[in-house]
C-alpha cells in the first residue's frame, strides 16, 4: 500500500503550508496551530486505489511561560525634578507572543496605562510611589519588581550645627553634628502650578473654550497672558 499525494486539513480548512509528499511542516510553531488535523490521500493497495481520509489527531501547542519582566526609567532610577517628564519602559526576557502590558501603582488593580511604555508629563508630588508592570500572553501572567518614583525637591542653605555649641571639645567628649537645609518647596510647587495652568490654557484654546474668546480668536490673548 502506498500514498502518492494528498492534502492536510486543520479542522475543515486546508493547510497552506509546506507539503512534501506525505509530510506537513509547521514552522515556526505558534499557539494558533493547536487543533484537530487529518489528511486525505490517494492510496494504492494492490489492484484497488482511491481517496481515503485519516482519523483526526489533536495537537496542543503550549506557550512559553513569561519570565524576566523588568522595568527601567528615564531619568535613571525614577528620580525626577518637579514638572519634568518621566518615561518608564517594560521588557520581557522570555515568553510567547502576543503580549499585553498594564501599569499599576502600589497595590491598585486599576491600570494607569497599557503598552510597554508609560509616560508622566509634568511630574508632581502626587506621582510619588511604587510602580510595576504586569505582562500577560493569555497563558501566563508575570510582574516586574516595583520601581520607586521620587520627586527631587530643591534645597538651599545647608548648614551643620555642632552640639554642644562650643567648638572646643576634649578627648572623650560626646559631639553631635546636626545638618539642616531649607526646602524650596514653594519654588517647585509654583513651577508645577504654572505648568498645569499653561497646559489648561492651551487645551482651552484648542477646544475653543477659553474665557472671553471664541474659537481660535482666544489664542493671542492666552499667549500674551502666559508670557
């Protein structure tokens, strides 16, 4: 008995892949290749010949589990000055595609964004916290180690004060040095508010909702007021 030709089927559909004689090649193997397969071939046996179909076989393709999810930030370390931009990126070392990404803060399940990148514009105090990336491929889920985001506040007038105040000390005395700085929080806060106000003004101009103006006519007034 010999089989001289035929066709493979995935379910009820013909498989349009490499078919050499009685062999079917599926490469590279993907998740969607899972399912039932059968073939129909021209069979010759002695004096009889004709088309015959095989019994179906089931093939299940398992995806590679996700692993090695990592995040990094620009500026590095997630340390950013007020009103600056912070970009966080997420990558996977191993895992079967397609991949879906979501970003979370602290223990919240509500996603802050989707995709391998998350951008924060005009960073402020409200953005401080731990962020992590969650990746899924429909077969498994993996999360990154949290990335801590800190906002650097400008300071000035750093001073060191000894205790006791006397600069004359002797061997065996206890001396404590106190370091203090002046926080310029109001400067950072002012810059943040100015950026936010400017952004709201530009949005009002773009949508034609600027107070006292209609459509694009409000643009010059807004621009002059922001200078």
